[in-house]
C-alpha cells in the first residue's frame, strides 16, 4: 500500500497522519503482507473442507427460562427524564 493511499484512508477516517506515521503503517502492512503470503505456500490439495469444526454438534447453550424481570415502572424508577415510556438522554452526536 502506497503512502498516499494510507494518508487518504486516514483522512476518510477523519484523522491526519504525518509522513513518518504513514511510513510506519506502510512498513507494518508490508510485514503483515509477507506473513499472510506464507498461507499461499501451504499445500491443501488433499485437505477436506470443514463445514463444522467439531464432529459432534455442541449444545452448550442453556434453555431459556422466564425468571425475575423488572417491570417498565421499576426500570424507569431512577431515570432522570422519561418520555412516552423511554429513557431520554442528552444528544451526543452533532
């Protein structure tokens, strides 16, 4: 990846990079690219595709059961501002 591409991507993500920072990222990408290229050298011609990683299907999830829950009034009891049954919070996006 070229330094100009890295800087453009950074600007698209709303931050600026110095030339040194862009070069550091370029070097990191280069190292990562070389490591990922090692996967291409692995011979997988006789390897069967894996649809599910376990021979036996796992069923580790518990059964859903109805337990104690808060009513809407209990949930909203300590809320500073409520409007039509919903919590009102300050706007955080400009």
